[in-house]
C-alpha cells in the first residue's frame, strides 16, 4: 500500500514523517564588521574594497569586539525568548577554504551566549506551533567565492572579502519542524521578529539571511531520528521549501528500496530542482574547536541585559493582537500589517487623526498601496506617498466623498505627482455623490427602467437589487455612493 508524503504528489511505501531542523545565519544591522572598523556596506561594491589587515587575517593583527554587534545579538536572543549565559566564550573553528583567510572562523561552540529559546509560528491550518530554539551564537562571516562573471562560467574561482568578518548570529532550531510548509512558516516568522527588533535587515538578496537545513525521515510514530542530510545553498524561503520536498522524495525512495541514507552535506541546485552530494558531513571534532586566545570571555551584566530587554520594541505577535483589539481589524488584516515593521509604523502614522477609520485605511494599504510597493521593490519607509497623505485619502473614503474605485485612481496620481488627495479629487472630478435628492432621482429612473427587478426585490429577492444599483451607477457615471444607493432603493420599493 502506498502512503502519501508531506507534500502533494509524494507517494511512498511507508508513511514517513519528515524531521527538520534549521540553521539560520543573519547579518546584524551594524555599520562595521565584528572585529574591525571595515564597513558592512560592501554588497554590490567593487570586490575587496571593504577590507583591512584584521579581517583578511594578516600576521600580527588582533580582533576588537564590536559592542553594537553584541547588543543586537543579545536583543535578537531576547526577542526569541532565549536564556542568556552570564559568560560566553569565542572559539576558533578551524578549516581551510579559500574564502577564510585566517584558515579559521571566530565563532562560539561549547559556551554560546544564549540557549533554550522558542518561537511561536502561525500555520495555515490555524494552529500555532512552538518551535524550540536550541541556541543563538555570534560569529564572523566568511568571504564570497565567485565562480562566474555574468553568464560566463569560470574554470577558476575569485574571492571577494567584502563581507568577510561581517557580524552574524546563527540561530539553530531543534528538529521540531515536520514539513516544508512548517519550515517556510518558521522562516517567515523568524524574519518578522528580527526585523521588528531591529537586529537584522534580513535582506536575502544581499545574503543577510541564509539558511541550512538538516532533514531526515522516520516511520510515522517512531521516536528515534533517522540519518540526516544537511542541505546548503538555500537562497530563498521557496528554495528551502522546494529542497525539503525533493529531499523527502530522495530519502523515501532510498528507504523504500532497502538502502540507507548517508550522513552528508548536499547542495541544492535550484535550476535542476534537485540536491546533489557535496561532501561527507563533518562532525564537531573535525573543526578542532578551541577557545580563541585573543578574545576575553563575553560577560553579560544583569543590569545591561535588563536595559536591552526594556529597549525591545513591540514584536509582531503582540502587534497583531493589538491591531485586532484596538483597531477592530480582522486577523488577516492585522497579520499583513504587522508582518513588516516599516509597514506597521506607516499604517499607524496614517491612522493618526482618523478615528474609526482603521478598516478603511487597512483596505487602502493592503489592496492598493502594497501592490505598488511590491511592484517597485520598495519598502513602506521609502513610499512616495507620505503616511499622513494616505490617511487623508482614507478620510475622504470614510466620509463618502470618494468611492473605493475613485480612491484607487487618486492614489495612483498621488504616487506620481505628490499632490494632496483633496486637490486630485477636484482635478479628476471623482467626488462621490451622496446627496439624497439626486440619488432618489436616479433611483426613480432605475425603478422605471427595471420594473421586474423592482417587483422581485419587493417580494424578497435580495439579489435583484444588483440590477437596480447597476442602472443608478450608469446614470451617475459611477459617482453615486453605492452604500447610500442600496439603502434608498430598499426604502423606495418598500413604500
């Protein structure tokens, strides 16, 4: 009997359960690197222009720890409900690779600065799942190997050390995820928390958020874990989802045929949509970790940690709850608006001075503004329409001066011209007619033009009102207030 796996179209002989743990590297939002004064703004710049003797491992240099990086790392751990260690230790992770000029990476191993956290993740089926965080530790980034220039594949590799030494936190989850969908939801929630906390921009296009996945299979109901494969080169959330689903099929096929899964590191090939073997999986002893003799232990004074915790901004889960309770928004609207810190702040600035208008404003932001921002690959913080101007547009809609269609047209012109909403309403001539006398005149004409619809509505057939409203909108050239038209039509047929 074939069993269906955790993704559509996956059939197996045994009912397997996927077990996934994720290791997420996030670049901290500092101006300089972890152990030197080189800038972290090297993405897209000329190769090897953000380097110095320290981050390129020149003899005789010593690292100096970036205090701001430590603050942001600790805030990230606090936002993820982690326990902070009173003392942590930097270690040298020894391995030779061309993008690592010292032949070791400064990281943390046996004594990381935080452990035992967790993140609540909202799933599509309405459940909220708690994903445990095993540890969060600090480390420096490696450089970047380039294997092609444009479309030309090289038969050698180039090395760019611009990001080498950039401050990272590595967030290691417990193996609590059971499907590619859960992994996707976890990454989305993690990104939201880190961005809201101001710890990382999490820009995946710039490599500021990268992920490795450890995945294994076991027969459903079994307690012990299977042999895992580590997946690398996962450059997007969709890539993580696709790679996990492929790996499920690959491992299930091996197990169904009586073969065993080999512990190894595998590379995700997004073009071929497959993983391929990269190397056998290293164990911790292969890296010969030992405490870095050039860096003192990192101590967390209780009063300093308390101040960091107090400075944390409102996080996404709390913001969603507040938007629902304070502004009477739906769970969906609150979730969209709270998903991005800049968008949430934009919404609340626009809402200032608009009592009772949260739903009207939310509709404008979600249905119209977000589409424009996404099309331009622009954040709310760079929106050409100031939040206060969008609030004024929402006020016109709320007052009945402007229809939703009219608001869409006005917003498009506001985006291009920067003119106030009221000025554009006058220029475009899109004011909505809410005068009862004028509306009743159009309604009388509609009743005469559609006598059967009028009779059907009078007999209780509510759907008939659509034909009558359509006639009124045509007579008014789309300017009649449809909500008021509905009320007045029902009054007219009830007489």
